[in-house]
């Protein structure tokens, strides 16, 4: 195995350049090194001006998502020797505006997560002295995989619809809504319908399926969205023929 | 600020979805027979009398009509989105929607005249 | 909520007109979506056939002769390939959208609460495809 590998890293310094460029760095090629280790080597030893997000370095915080050779990846879980002899192109996550170097603007995503009301909603709360809400293992299974999202945004990066239409609510937000809709303790599905059954909600999705392919946690947002389309369509037809007020 | 709940999209999607299912199940064998095997002479086509009897049967008429109409609305929905995304023509939304669903409606009327009259 | 845009210019990367050609999975997606044109063509073709049949034996014969033209056969072969793409991708994607958990009194206790395996859902669709196709062929080619 060769000693080193070249990383072609996107640079964008708004005070210096008008658009992003690629800068080459030669980093050691060690067997256990991830792309993130390469980036940290650059920052520590070669070029302290490089900016990028990272935190846990073990695939759970969702901070280090970037585009590696055009694919959305967690850089802490993407290994350099899989790309040997290189070069490896490291760019900011696609479909997001670039703040600086490898750092993207994530406000849009954060706002969308909030819009789907990601908390348990009840029509009637049980009195405290009646104890906690019980849930069987099967009921947990119904929504469990949708609860595994680490908000890494790789799915938004993989989704061509989000790239073309930034108002699209997006895979993670809809999967998160499903995490609550399918939770047996939740009674808020009808409220979330108003957010999800819109032109920029589930109806913008054309089931490309790349979000599920990109997801590092097996959340399957594509499946969540398709299941929801059927529910939303059924609810809409019901509301049309038998409005809520009269039910 | 954000759009209201859509009334048209759920209906459009249900039509697209059912059209997708029936077209996937039934159109391939029909096109294989009438478009490839019969014209190539690999299988001899049914004689006119038999085919007329099959097509004249009320159940055949209804099922075929349903199949063709749903398939047209499947095309309308999917093609509309292909133009939006593939050719990035969202700005021509009204025109595209009119042409796609208009086409499906015209096709349905023609199908009714051919099959149900 | 103030955005970082206030502090320094954000760079927004433009989306290429050929975004769908950049990845194999996007290309396959667009081809799948274009199969809807083959669906519409098949509808037109079948209507022409039905119209010919209802117009009499001579019209039906003219339709059969017309359908034998090489350029038309080529069009129909291409359309058939797209129809197959549509059917295969549709039935393979169905399990992701159809998630059924076995519930209720009529389900044997051993299986209660279990998820219907995705492969079974897909297999059921492909079987239905086979049965439907065989039925149609049998009706059309059957006792004359």
C-alpha cells in the first residue's frame, strides 16, 4: 500500500474568492484512517485555515457529512484505503449553500424539522397518577427505524428534488413526522397532515429512492414517504367525502 | 408563508398509483401480443370473429376501459413531474398541467367512444 | 432568525440541466419515469386496435398489416422494453411502500405481530403479474 494519498479539497473563502476551488493536499494513507482523519491531518499539519464540521467521529452525531467523490458520506465512516490510490475529492454536502470551505448552511433543514411537530401530541393527556403510556415491542417496531435519524442531511444531499426545489420538506423531516405518526402514544397525525400533504410536502417526492441509499442509519426515508402518501391520500379523500366536523 | 394542504395532489396520486399498478400488470402482455408477436407472425393473431366476441363482452369493455383510462392518468401525472424535474420546466406549470391532464381526459373520452358505445 | 447570509455571501451551486446524467441511479430513475410515455403509446395503440376490430374484419386486417411494418415493430419493441422497466421497478418498489403487520383474531398466535417480509410482498406482485398475463393470453388465444 502506498504511503500517501491526495485529497482534493474544496475551498471557498468569501473574502478571497468568488466561487469554490479545489486545493490538493497530500496526506498519509494509514489503514484505519477515515477521510475525516485526513482532513484533521490537513488542519493540524498542513493548512490551519481549512474549515469543516465534525464531532463524535463515530457515526452518531451527524456533523461530518460531506460529498466524497460526488457521493454524500459521513467522512468519519468513509475510509481512505477504499479510495486508494486516489485522489479523493472532498466537497461540501450537495444541495446546500456553502458558508466557507466544507461548511454548509443548515438553517433550512433545522426549520423544516420543527415544522413537522416532532413531539408526542395527545388529544387527552393521561393523569400522572395513572402512570406511563405502555407500548409493546411490536408497537415500538412500527416506528423504530424512523427514530434512528441522526440529522446528518445526507438524504437531502442525495435527493435531486431538494436540489431542484429547495422548498421541498425533504426525506428526514417526513421520516421524523412518521416516527411520531406511527408511535402508538401519539394522537397528532391529523395536525401533521396539514404540513405533510402539501405541494412542498410529500407530493413533491417522486420516489427516486436515493435518500434511502445514502442514509447511514437505515432509516429508509423513501419508504416512510411512500407509506405516508397512501395515508395522506386516504385521509384527504375521507375529509372530502366526510368532513371532520361532521364525524 | 407555507402552502395550504393540497386538494388536487392526493387525487392525482391515487390515479397515478392505481394506473401504475394496472398498467404494469396488464399492458406488457397486451403489447407483447399485439405489438410484437402477432405482427412478426410468431403467434397467429386471433381471427376477427373471436376478437370481436371478446371485445364486445361487457366485462371486457369495462375492464379495458378502466385499464386504458387509469393508464392515461398514470402517464399524465408521471410525465408532468418528469418535465418539471428533468427539463426543469416548473415555471410552465399551468401549461404542462393542462396539456397532460387535458390529454388524459381527451384520451378517456376517445376510449369511451370506442369501447363503451 | 438572521441567516449567515447577512455576514458573508453564501455560495449557491447551480443545478445543471443534465443533473440526471451525472449518476447511474439518477439516469435509471429518469428512464423509469420516461416509461410513462410507453404506457401512453400502448393505450393509443390498443385503442387503434379495438377501433379496427369494431369496424369490421377488413379494418382489422388492415390494422394487422399496418402493425407488421418494420418501423412500427421497432417502436413497439422499444415501448415493450420500457413497459417491462416500469413493471419490474414498480413491483420491486412496492414492498417499501406496503408495510403490513399481521394483526387480528384470525391470525394464528404464532404469527401475530410479525411483519410480512418485503420479499413476499414483491413475490406476490410478480406472481399476480404472471397470472394476469397468462389469463389475458389465454382469453385472446383461446378457443376460437
